């Protein structure tokens, strides 16, 4: 199959592109390199540097003969979306529509859209939630992601486009940058390397900090492989286990075999207290389950960090 991977120079998208190549598919990567890195690009893939909202991107989709688009390109920062919702919508809404409109002209068959389970649900109230949990986005970033899901419903109904939405939990692993919303693992590893004691933000009733579902990138890549031909609609991709920030810090230190002190700080405005995803639907319909626990994932991530 001929596949376009948007954001294929980024942390997750580059590893998805590599997996598609290894599975025997032809891959073109579309990325503007605003956050992605040239060094992440698989050498076997064709690379086009362009903004996903640009006429150049539309022309690529319209004439590229792709059977599937895997859409990882996005403005990835929640604080940036709050500071400039218009810029966020340019990438995360208009960029998506640009690809979908061009795809319809080209008779595109299938679309994999990356959404955020850690953002679109909002506060989850202490238990893993499935895809039926009401979406309550609390940032422009989350609103744009949910908007993308709804647009895909429209294109399915009006144009027959087959689509899969993967709602990721907090993804960590090799190639992660410390600026993304799930970047705490990369931040903590940078702290160990640089000798800077980190701050863990915590409300008074959550002494270990906010609780999140941390999912290893290798498991996320396997979900993208499974979604090539299986599934329709929305799927949570996570572990169902919520770990607080202090637990993540301890896991990073254990993987590194190092000790370092940390500081505690007050909770930040807008932080979701609890996030964990029930992934039973992905198991039933995609045949996907996470393989990595926290210890194994952190060990592989630290080994990569040491090779940099």
C-alpha cells in the first residue's frame, strides 16, 4: 500500500513510518520540521517538507495516489493552544480539512487520525474510561482534536471515507521531546543528565502529583499497524493504569540507576488530575493490547537516551 504519514519526522510519526516500511508498504512523509527532526526520517521514505494546511500539501495528497493517510502532524502543546487558539486551529483543524478535501478528490480509501485520550475526555474522576465516556475538552488543543473526530464522521457519512481514530494516552519513549504534553519522561531524563533537580506539581490531596496513563511508543506503533486494515471509529490506546508523577520520577531514576532529589510545587491551573484509558474495544476489534509495563518501557527509553 502507498501511505502518507504526516508528522513523520516527529517522535511517534517517524516510528510509525518506519514500521510501515518494514511491513513492506511504500511511505511518503509530510512534515514542516517545526518540531520534527530530519534525523528521525527513515531513509527509505520519500520526504516532502510542507505545512499540512498549505496548497503544496493538498497537491501532494490529490496527486500522490495514496491508499491511506496516517495523520500525526499537529500543534502538540496545550499551553500554546491556550495562548493562541487561532494558530492551534490552523494546524489542528484547517490542516486536517486541507488533507481531507484533497483526499476526497483523490478517492482516498482510509484515514488514521491521532487524537488525545488524555485531552478530549477532560477530568476522568478516578477510573479508566472507555470510548463512551462524554468528551469534555478543556483546552483549544482538545477542542480541535475532538473537532477532527467529528469531521471524520462527516466525511465517512458524506464521502464513504473509512477512518480510525486512535485516542492516545500519554506516550513516552525514544525520540520524545520534552515540550509535548506527555513530555515529563523526557524532562526527567534531561534532569538526570544535566544535574537539575525537577519539580513535581501536586495538589494537596494528591501528594505524588497528577495521575496519568503512560504508554510506551512501541505499543502505540503496533496500534497503528493494526489499524491499517482493521477497525472503524474511535479507539483508546493506553494501559488503563494511572501512575502519579512521583512514580514516574522514581521509575526514571531506577532505569538510570541514579539518585537525585526533587522539589514539590503547587498544582498548575488547568492540569487534569486523573487520566486513564480502558482499551477493551481496541483489544476486541483491533486485536491490540499493550505489551510494555513501566519498568520495561523506561529501561528502553533510558538506553536510547544514553546513546544520544
